[in-house]
């Protein structure tokens, strides 16, 4: 989970601060030493850490903070503000030119995820109503063109390619096709190298002259830590990049690159890759990322993801069906698939407040529970899914054998289903039905019914 180690350490520091009624300057400075160590261990640049801690300390030892009723909370707010400032304060959007197409030139080292993220970017903009075209200009890496065609097909976006000829000619012809066919967005997948060399940069400079891109976007693997900043600085010095995409941020428990890139290079992170699927890609919002780091969750991104993945027509059909016929196991399976479209349990959980307290073991058990539930429902007949009450001991044994589970697991699923059905009847159907403390308890119980397991005591 991104920033997992940093979140845990900062959470521990702030817990001590909040546990004291009053704070002294010595308390703050001691806490800042721990914050400094936590940031360095998260692979944040030393200069960035030094400046960050100095700014937080200066603001935190002021009279207004130390003499306030909640000094611990005030210090946390200051840390949050400084984290946001460190990462850019606001989401930087791509500025489309008045005369299309908007040309985005993707660059980066081999293995950074450049080709896949070109398709992710194209899919995101297509969802927003644009008509993207991908240009296959990586002619050196084996199967690079085939890889781009495969991911582009999944994204339902066209690819312009001319095989393994001079990439300068490919870009020139690709731009002509985009204008002829009315594509308002062109994304160029350029060649990468295992390291930065003169030959690579000369080619990229030539493509830059031909394409006159609106945006040169560098794709950087977050897993390489501080080296990500070095790579960004080198590309910027030679090519003049405009922004950065950080990939594999979900796999980097440190996250130091995200906290260092803007401060060191002056170039904003605009998007982040949070997984291997094409939909696991999102705009980089500094204020939301700061909230995640401090264990306060990121509900806005979670809501946006739900809005993008939930089929409104299907939701409306389900609401009508629940009103007339009730909730059956087919509906439960459909809802589980809708949740899975939003990403892995891990990627969803990390956006919830308090996610830094959830262990990898808890997440794995949640994933396993969902897979087990899905396997059991898939082992049932259509009649059994529609009328679970007909499932007798003999049928339970068959379902358990077919799903690789135990009869006790099938019993537990049916018990949870009955509880959910009863709860839905009590809550009623439709929007605005879940409010207040009792509603929060019902929502938690509903999630457990979906196989998320019991909360930790």
C-alpha cells in the first residue's frame, strides 16, 4: 500500500501529540525529529525533508498553536498543509490548445510502464468525451508495438503504426492521420532505454520538433525511490518535460518519489498508476494524497471511482427489482462484481479513513472472503440463486464440493444473505436511506455481508 510505512510512523507520532493536553516547544521539536526520520525512511530527498521539517517546526512552535485547546490537532493540520504544498497544492490539468489536436508526448525509461500508461491515459480521456489516437513510436523494444495494440484494444482506442521504421516518419504520418480523422488528442508512445543516453535524447528532441507537443509527460516508476527524481531531472534537463506520471504507486510502501518530484524538479505529478488494470489510474490530487498519508482517507476519489464504474441503468433495475421481488443471490453476485470493477479490496480500503491501521493480513483475508463467496454462488444452480431457501443439506454438500469450500462456509454465506435481506427490508430501497449512527452500523454490517469479514475488536 502506498505510503504504508510513512503513514504508520506519522500516526504513531501524532498519537503521542494528541495524547497530551498541552504541548511545549520541546515536545514539538522531539516529534519533528521522529517525523524527519519517518520521511527519510520513506526515501524522501534529504533536502526536501530538511526544508519540510523546518517549515512545520517554525509554524508549530508559534504561540497560537501551543496555547490552543487542541495543540496536537493544530500540528497535524500544519503537517497536512505542508504536505499539500510539497506536492503541488492543486491538481494540474492538461491544457488543451484552442486548435486540436492536443499532442501528449510520453517518454521514460524501459520498464517504467510507459506503454500501458499511454493506453490508460487514452482510456481516461475517451471516457471524458475525447477522441484519442495512440501513435506507436517505440520501434526498438521487442513486441512494443504489439503490446501497445493489445492495451489499446482493451481501452477501445485506435493505434497508428507503421512497423519498425524511423519513428520520426511514424510521428509525422500519425499526426496527419489524426487531423484527417478528427482525433482531438494524440498520445505518442516513444522509445525508452535502460538508461539515459545521447542517442535516445537526440531522437526524442527530433520528435519534439516534429510533434510540437502540448505536453511532454515523463513516466516514472515510483518503486525506484529517489532515483525517480534523478530520472525526472535528467529528462527535464535534456528535453524539457512538463509533468510526471508516477506508476506502481500502489506497490511502493515508501512513496518518497511522490513527495520529492515537484520540490526537486519543479515539475508537477499529474497522474498516478495505482495498479495493473487500465482503470487503476487517477489524477494526482496533492490534498487527497496528503489525507491518505495522514490516515484520513480519500473519500472523494473513492466516490469518483464508484461513479465511473457503477452502471446507472443496472442500479436502477436493481432498485426496481428489490422493490418488487426482493434481493436474491444473483443480485449479491452482481453487486460484488460492481465492487470489483472499482479495483482491488486493497486499493479501495486504502481510501477509507483509518486505512493505515489495517494490516496486509486483514486485506488478504478480505480478498479471500470475496473470492470464496463468489465461488460458492457460482457453484449454485439458477434456481438456488433465485430461491436460496430451497438449498437443503444435500445441495449444500454439492455447492461446497464445487467451490472448494466447506459446508460450514455455505451455511455462513446463507446466514449472511438472510441478515442482508432483512436489513434491506428494514432500511427500505432508494437514495437517502442511510443516515445517522444506526445507518453507519448498517452500512458496516452490509459490507461484512459482502464478505469483508468481521471488523477487528
